């Protein structure tokens, strides 16, 4: 599955998961703290690395930040906030190990380190590695190649897995999507491409909607799992 197909699939999942009823206190404590402005600044920063010369832009941005240029400080703040949300999710995943939920923790590690969307549908009957239940509705989570690895789980875990991957691989996804976006433009002028990307709110808004749902869903799922004696992740 390509990153573009993955994003399209997640947009369909968002509608099915964002309205799940939870206590207000839980929803507030597991919400995404990055605003749209934070996220857009993050995306613009990553997009400019793709559109221009990566190292040259990074040096320019670093110099502007050291000079306390207002735009660079604003972008840096956005990048730091998005990274903070990601680190919070990663820290919550680590709590699974301390709670003795080793299978779930191992699954999360595989998802977070996978270079490609980690879910592939399986045909036939399989035993879910997390719940131990036998089902003909399973997916395979893993990676191919030299260090191949595979875990088969019930498809009800798919939203959690896909959201976790989107959240932890957001930089990879944004840069991949920006390359696709650049290929569709009628210009190759760096300044013009940067301006056009900054004006494409609809594109960034779609990513932001998925990112917010990803952060909230993963944090809420892990929190509910920590309070449960059964597997509550979904």
C-alpha cells in the first residue's frame, strides 16, 4: 500500500472512530494539543525541505531561528508542539511494557519502526496474537526483507495500528505526499511552489484531521487498556 492509498484509507476510518462516546475527562486528557496553525507550520517546514535543497533550507532555517526572526520562531514552535504530541504517544506505548502487556508492546514497536504501512489483510482462519481468539477476519502486521517479522491480529485492531503508524511516521508521510503534490504542479520554481503549498489549506487540513484523530485514538486506547483486565485496544 502506498502512502497516498494509506492516507485515503485512514480518511474513511476517521469518520467511524472520532465520534466514539467517552467521558469528557478522558477525551480532554487524551486530546491532541497541536492546533491547526502548529500543524501547518510543521508541514510547511517539512515541505520546504522537500521543495528546496534539504540541507540548504535547514541551514537557512537554523540561521533565521538564531537571529530570532519571527517566522522562524513561529515555525519552530509548531514543529516542537507536533513533536511533543508524538513523543507523548510514544511514552504511552512504553507504559504497556511496564504493565506486563508484552505482546501489545511488541506489536506497537513493530508498527512504529515499520517503514511502510504495516497492515496487510489475511485470507483464512488465524489465531490473533493479542487476544488468542481464532478468526477469519485477521490482518498481518510486520515488515518484509532481511529482518522480516510478522504478527497476525484481528482486524478490529486495524484502526489503532494505522493511527499509531500515521502518528509516528507523520514526517515520512508528509514528505511523501509533498513529493506527489509537487509532481502535479505546473511549475518547478522553488519560491512559487513554497507559496502554492502554503496556500493549500485543504490538503493540510485533511492531514491535520487524521493526525488529531490518530493522537487522540491511540492515547485513549492505551489509557483504557491500562484500566482494563482484557484487551481493550481497537
